[in-house]
C-alpha cells in the first residue's frame, strides 16, 4: 500500500490552503494595483505645472508593483529563514536594505518608518 506524501509549508502551522480559491471580479488584483492616482498627486505637489503621459504612468505603475513584489518576497524568505510565522517590520527593513542600493535604502527605511509612526499615532 503506497503512502501519500504531502508537503506542508513550515510557516503555515499545519493549516492547509484550500484547493480552489474564488477569484474576485475586481479590476485590481493583489500585487497588481494601480498607483497612477498617487503618482499624479505626488507630481502635482512637487511640480504643479508639469503633467505625465499615460504611458509613463503605466511604466511607473509597473516599477512600483515590481519593487513591492521583490521586497515582499525577500521579506517572506527572511521570515521563513528565521523560522517565524509573523512578518515583522524588521524583516521588511532588512529586505529593503538587501534590495535597494545604499542611500536609497536608508531614505526608504527612514520615510517608511516615519509613515508607519504617523499611521499608528493617528
């Protein structure tokens, strides 16, 4: 009699994911969000007289989604490397330091930490 072997995710604490998940019919999926509105708002704050083309907005949106995905994957691997089941801010900060070059990583972590503090205290 053959035994079936099933792999379990070490971070799942024994919970198995459902075989079929219902997909939402919204236009934005997780990981493929549209940041065009926010890019426009920041541009208008920095340079009010300038505009941006829709093609450039698509490129910026792709860039933001790509960076977000890379940081989340690296943070998840760091979390599993530490044999933890909870994603902490330290995991995200270390992932940013690993993925982004020097000064850019330092500024990203500083502004991200400040944004989290403002959100927590509001």
